[in-house]
């Protein structure tokens, strides 16, 4: 448009006698300039699809993600491990992730009043976890209650964020979000946790059009229980089956283990929708009240004194600080409760069954 306006200013000063000819020149210049701009816009948009430089920039410094819906599954093992769908909002100091094996549960994440997927979230020093199956949610404020961080809320939220980082890093596992730094098309990264140390090195490969095609990733694990380091080599392939709003991002990320000359597919991410911004998301958007219906959920709070829950207008102690159940995931707690019920049932009905069986045996011998 700038070309057209400059020509317009020049031609407008022509004499009245040449007005018609000037207008005709203006129309030609405008049409040519507009066509040129359209071509440039089209070329630029197409050139950004899968652009490897843009993808590397995203991995090193992701934008604030206001909406992300994706699936994670294991090809060839979907009967044993069904796909898990996730809804995510993320920024450097906060995130919320809703997980479910039903896509509708995450697609309707902000409209349904009844949650059907597990929710893990953090904002600032507050960690919280919601379990629809038990209609309960747990909160741990690490600043107000500086209890042992090895509690069920911290463990669950950290594990959920770790799974999310695998996608936001586009297949680079065992690395924090935004921690990868590139030197050209390569990177090196060291991560230590739980007495184990991961050494990662990778190289991004692009096709002839500059589109990110794959990532060659080498991993070395120095594990505290092993004297010899363990090594793997992975290939992360990028596909662009579904156009996304961030056009340079691949919609499918497939990780394979390299064994000799063969590839063994491990898992795959598929991005269904993603929206990003440069504006920070308000902290209130990550609060449990946005996602958890307080009227049908029981609230548990991890404190320095143990686990307390709110019911009938007052707080009650659930577990003491030294109770090992505080550190157990919900599924393990259910298993323990079932075992207790089973033992109780055996003690209650066992003698009755024994007497009935004995009476039946005596009747048969008569």
C-alpha cells in the first residue's frame, strides 16, 4: 500500500489535462502493488509452515499458551493403553492440565460444570489436584504450609507438568520447559533429579524448504543404582497433517527408538488445537474455583499438621503428618482400603461359610 500512496502523491500534482491519464496510471500501479503484496503475504505465510527456526525459537522460549488440546498415545498398544487427551493453559509461573481418555471431557473443559477428567494445576506456590472419581480435590500452598514436598499433590502436579513438557519441547524429554538453548541446529542439556543425571544432545534436521522434519536425540542416563551409564538414541519425526494457528508447529510428533538400522515407535503426540498470546493470563484463571464445583467436591488441604478436610462448615483432621497415606497416590489408597474391606469381609463371613460347608459335608456322608 505504501507504493500506491507514494505514486498517488506524485500523480495528484499533474495538470487537469492529464487527470484521466494520471488516474489510469494510479489504478495500474495500485493493482500491481496490491497483487505484489498479496504474493508476498502468501509466500510469507506458506514459508512459515514448519519453519525450523521458528520451531527452535518456540522450544527455547514458548509463548503463553491460552488453549492447547492434544492427545498422547502408544501406536499399536491402544487396547492396553488408550489415548489420553489433555486440555492445557500454560505460562512460566502457572499451568492447568485436564486429562481424560474421552476427548469430549477436555474439549468442554471450560463449559461443563461437572468435571470428568483429572486436573493438575499450579499457580505461584499453590499446587492443587482434583479427582472426579472420588469427588475430592487437594491443595498444598508451599509458602503457607512448608510441609515435606514429597506429598501426593506435589508429586501428581510435577508428574503432570513433566508429561506436558515432553510436548511443549516437541519430543525432547527430561528437560524443563524453555530450558533448551540452541547452537545452530544443535543443543546440549544436562538435567539432574532424584539422584539421576540425564545428558541430552540433539540436532534438528530440516527438509529442502527449511521445514523442521525430524530431531536426532541422544540420551545418556547416569542412574544412581547403575555403575555403567545407559545410552539411547531416539528419532523424533514431525508431521504437518493438520494446519494449526501457529503454522510453524507440527501437528504430530512421533518418537522412535533407534536400534541398529531399525526404528521402534514409542509414542506419539497429536496437537488438535493451540492458541497463544504474549499477554499474561491472570492468576485467578488457574484457581480451583474455575474448574472444581465446590458444592459436590470435598476439599483436602495439605498442612504442616497433616491432611485436613472441610465438611459441615468446619475443618477435620484426615491424616496425621506421620501417616504414610499422605504420600500415596489416590489409586494406592483405594487399593489399601479394598484390602481392609476384604480382610473384614473374610473375618465376618468366613466362620459362617465354614459352618455351612461343614454342615453340607456331614449331610452328604449320612
